[in-house]
C-alpha cells in the first residue's frame, strides 16, 4: 500500500480526495514541486522549498514551506521509497 499526505493526515493513496473548497480546485491555481529521491532522500530539498515559496508568493498564496519537511520525510519512510519522486 502507498500513502499520501493531504491536509495534515497520512492516507492510503486510494482514499485521498481533494475537498471541493480546495483553492486549486476552486480557482485553478497552485504551485508544486517535483523532487527526485536518491537513496531515500529528497534531492536538494531546501532549494526546492525556496523555489516553491517564490511561486506561492507570486500567486499570493500564504503558506509556510518550513512545515513540509517533517511530513515529507515521514511520507518517504512510510512508503519505503529509495528512488522516485516526491510531489509537493
């Protein structure tokens, strides 16, 4: 089984639903990062978070990217992923 992290909760990927009030759903905007995983670690995580923060700022979407690091690491561990991609 694979897991995802949505709105502060780890869920099985088949149970992950986006609420109708989600900003991306409502307005069709958003920002994301795709981060390569090398030996179970997100590659240049800090650089990707800085780029995500700039994109969110340009869209005027308030979000503290510092809150992502711990759940991202836990998600990689829960999925036992050594290589692939982390999509934030």
